[in-house]
């Protein structure tokens, strides 16, 4: 029941955000990638290259039924909500094995209110959405000595994104060290590490070179401190307080209980990945990068709560109350969803009319448009946010009316007067031009 309720809330908020045109570029990218899973696995916004050159995420193929049934990004919104909500299932498994049922439920409920989970579910879709539930399942399996399930979870995690190779290698080694006197646990750890190393060799040594040996691996730019390029959320130098603030912000809603669990070690690679970047966007609690560590940290929270309970029932209760209050307070005043922007109003008829017009554009046509419109054009394989002589240009006249009046309106007038484009739609906050 808790899972269904949580997934339902996430789906409601995610579709609300999408309906009022607050979904972004990633929703379009992944809609294009998933929709083309059997015919190229690519997106115009990634340069029309095979997505496996950008990230190793073959697991995205499983998202195809959602995109097909819901006709685009709404399917990814539903899938992401279901995936993130599923994180609480293995958390319940850990709690129920260690705590009285009522306290296990209370612990799982507090975990369900963890603010980063909400942004992971409601924000733009990302392949990392598969990670938190799988990560928590991996911890549950190790904790319960379900070694085969642990190895299976690790194998599936390796198909989510290549940064999981590092996490799995680290977790495998740590597990082998912890279980050095217990052969099955040691063997499981070595298998997990082997999966990580094998997947890394396959991806970087075989797959990428086979697809295109000259295509650069762009993710390294986050860590190229010597040549810092333009960053979407600013530069975070070594003296930036963002890192300390980030750690405080993610531990406070958990009452710092993860620090009392050995499983907090499993979150270290993900946290290092985020905190060692020079780009501030990775050090935002509302960014999808929290998916890299949240499943492990929540599992450590449950384990930490049970460790406190073994010492003092009253202290454990107080810690859970503190965590719940901190989570609710954070969501109310510092929500990573940023509801004043993402959910600033209810959907209206203009939103629905705007979406209908966008869906009526030919799928075979090339389309250039802006950031808050592109998410609704993901089923068009040739849509992009760069306007450059496409078959159709779609201008946003509703998101920033002042910018429309001072800039885009003049561009539209010029394009129509020059005879290059004809205006085919003007209403509900968008202007659509078709190339003559």
C-alpha cells in the first residue's frame, strides 16, 4: 500500500509538471533514445549518435513499452515514478528482518519521505532512475546473505550506466574484505567486482571502439579541472561551500543515522563522483546525480536505525521522529522538486491545446524549438533545441512573454516577411512556422 501510494503521488506530480510545460531536455532525449531502441538507439539532441557512445545503458530498452503505450515522455514519467518508489521495497525487507513490524513500517515510511527521492521521481527522466531500487536490493541481498540475488542485482546495475562499474567494483572489494572469513560472502564480493571489471572492459575496450573508435567520452569533462568549460549551474572550485552543504542536506533528513551503518561505505563511490566534479550542477540535491548514492544511503539509514534500536528503543524512536520532521521540513521549505517553478500552477486548457498542436506536427519533419517545448516533441526523431533551417520552427511565447516581445517576435516577423517560412499556427502561447 505504501508503494502504491508513493508511486501514485510521484506520477501525479510528474504528469502535472509535464502538463504545464516544465519538463526539460532530458525527457526529450530519452524519449527519442528509447523510441529508437530497435532502430539506432539515438537522439538528435545527442548528435544522432548511438546512445551507447554517450552512456552504457542497455537497460533503457526495457522502457520501450512505456514510451510506446503512453506515446512519449509521459511513459517515462510513469516508469521513473514506479522505479523510484520501488526503492522502499528492499528497504522494508531490511527493516522487517531487524525490527518489530510497526517500527519496520515506520522506518520505511520515514525513508519514503526522503526529499531526494521526490526529485529523482518527479524531475526529468534519466537512466539513473533504475539505480536506487537496484542498489537497495543489492544491500538487502548482501544483508540477508542471498548471494545469488546480490550477484544478479549487481549484473543488472552494470547495465544502468558506466559509473556503476566503479561503485560495483568498490562494493565487491568491500564485501569480500568484510566477509574474508566467510567463504560465500567473500565469493559474492569477488563476483560483484568481477562483474564490474568485466563490464568496464567490454564497454570501454570492445563496444565503444566497435561503434566508433573516434567518439570522445564526454563525461570526463566534469573532472577536467585544468580546462573548465562553461557550466550550466556555475563552477564549484575547491573552496566552494557547496560540498559541505550538500553532505549536510542529504544526511539531515536521515538524522545522520547512515553514519552508524557499515553500508554507508557503499555510497562512497557515488558521493565521490558527485563531489569531485567542478560543475555545481552535480552538487545540487535536486539533480538526478543523487541516484548514484541514494539507494545505498537509505539502506544504511535503515541499518543504522536498527543498530540504534538494539541499544535503545526510545533513542531509535526519537531518531526516526527527528528524521521524519527534518524530511518534512526540507520538503516544505527547501524541496528539491522546486515546486514554485516546476509546479507553479495547475494545468489549463491552453496547455492541452498547445500539446495537441505539437503532437499534430509530422513525425518525419525536422523541428527546431525551445527548452520547455522540446519535451513534448520527443516522439519526433528530428526535433531539437537548435533552430537552423528546419522544416518547422516552434517559438515559445508563453514561458517568458517579455523575451518573446523583445526578441522572438521580431525573428518570427523577419522569417515570414523574407518568405523563408509561413506561419501555420499562432495561439495558446506558441507560434509554429513551416519552411516554404
